[in-house]
C-alpha cells in the first residue's frame, strides 16, 4: 500500500480520500479549515497535516479537490504548497473543476500531473462510483489510475493536459440544456393538469429519458431541492465553459442562457439548492 496525500476534505474530497484509506493506503489529509480534516481523520483513521507541503512530503501520489483556480494555485504553487515538497516521481491528481488554463500551467510545472475532474456528485463520491475524465501524459495516468479506481466507476484518459477539464465543461454544457428541458416539460404537465407520476412513467422509458429526468423529475415534482449539485457550483462550471468557448471559438447559446436562468435562481435564494431548482423560476 502507498503513502498518499489528499488536499481538500469537503463534500467530495472527504469521501474520496476515505475510499483511499479504506483500500489500505496511508493517507494524510490537509484542509484549509482544519476542523474538517480532523473530522475526516476521526472517521477514517488517517493523519492530518498543517500545510499542503507537509501532507505531500514523501507521498507517492498527491490528490486535490478544492474550490477554484486560486485555491488550486495556492495549495500547489503558493507558500507551503505541495509542489515544492513532492518527490520527482510522485504524481499529482487534481479532482477540482477548474479552468483548462491552470491545468496546463500545473502540467508545465511538473511532469506527472493529471487533471481529473469528476461527475457523479456527492452520492457518486460517497458510493465510490464517480466518472473521472482525465488529461495528462500516459506516464502520469499509469501512476494515477490504480489509486483512482478506489472511488471510480469509470475512468477515461481523454488526452493531454487540460483535456480532462474541457471534457468536464462538455459534461456541464450538456447537463444545463437537459435540466431546462426537464423543468419545462414538468411545468407543462402541471399546467395541463396531468398526473405527474403517470407522465414520468410514460416518457422516462423512451427517447426523452435522461439521468436528469430519472433522478430529478420525482423530486422536482415535490419541490425538493436540498441535495445534490448546488446552483452556485453549476454557475462556476458554466462560467469556466463560457470562458473557454471565448478562447476556442465555440458558440454556446443555450449554456449562456441557462447560466442566466441560474442567476435568477440564485436571486430567489436557491444558491445552495440542487441544480434542478431551475424549475422554480417557471410559474406553475
């Protein structure tokens, strides 16, 4: 078993690091709010470090799941950052959803870096069933993949550095339009005085079926939104996609429109609600 470090023990990072510990690895964690790191150690039996550098020292692999580009730069390249303390043969795996530009920047700083954003949400992290989209060299992937298998249902090496992040943007672009479509369909059914359960039964097994419909139609129908992937996070992710589109020339009219719809949901107090709260802005 390997000596590992995990930086960021939030709602996603904590269970992912927990799966690594459960697999028998020697895991040291760091979190900006130390109380969360201590709570993780109490639950999983690992160690807690005071800085990212201390966590990364002598580790065979270092993982991160933090907030945004600035947070990631801080824990890797900043004072007491992990990169200065890492072994030359250690791999760095970033599970944060960030810009492709910082993913490429980090890969320029170290040979063994994988940008590996995930899909599957908190439930996927807790159940060890995440889909992971990866960018980086073949050598870096070979070192990282055996560890990621502890919490993944699917791991795909998409391409070079930054490819994992741009693939995650594809994921979020696709989801945005689907959620809006499901929301409009549900409200249309309500206005037509239809039995929502019967409508779901009728359409969820055909061409209209999607993960969002199967998993969110029933909860949207009950106005239940206090779970899953938060609106704030989705707006962050769509913002990254729109920024990258301006760089690569892609046109994203639906993503841009739905991003503004999510701004409406934030203004309605739904910033921390699940992304399916998009239906709230449509009148019943």
